[in-house]
């Protein structure tokens, strides 16, 4: 990993410490930064306006009850419960084509 690399992961708006869920740790971050004038995502400036204020509290408060399963940490092989992989349309077309060809061969063999 280089100094100019960018890591991308999923999280909820309001997840200050990027652990995949909104909990007391995130409220601690925003509560600690509010009186000191902190800014940035880690300090609770979730809308990036340069200040932690009521707008940021609205974001964390509205997303706390709306969050689902915690996101797995980046690089984790764990899967979310209830989430399944969906094949690409090209894969579905390929499988359907093979099934049709096999069906034709079986019909010809019976005749």
C-alpha cells in the first residue's frame, strides 16, 4: 500500500470511526469534537462543511435507527447476513445457452 493509495469501503453516514456501524463510539467522537471546533469525518463533520454542528448531529441521529447489519471490515472475507451474490447477465446468458444446447442433444439422441 502506497502513500497515495485511496482505500474505499462501505459505511453508514455517521460512522465516525469507520468500524461499519453507528454506536456509542461514534457519538463520543462527535461529542468530543463539538466543543473544540474539530472538523473532518473522524470528528463528526459528516457533511464536510468544516464545522461540527446540529446538521452533523441530524445525520448521525437519523442514521442510527436506520442502519442494518454492520459492514464487515475492509479486506474481510466475511459476508453480510442476507446478502447474496448476483451473477452478471452475461453469465446467465451463457448458462442458458449451454442448457439449450444440451437439451437439443438429448432430444436428437432419443429420435
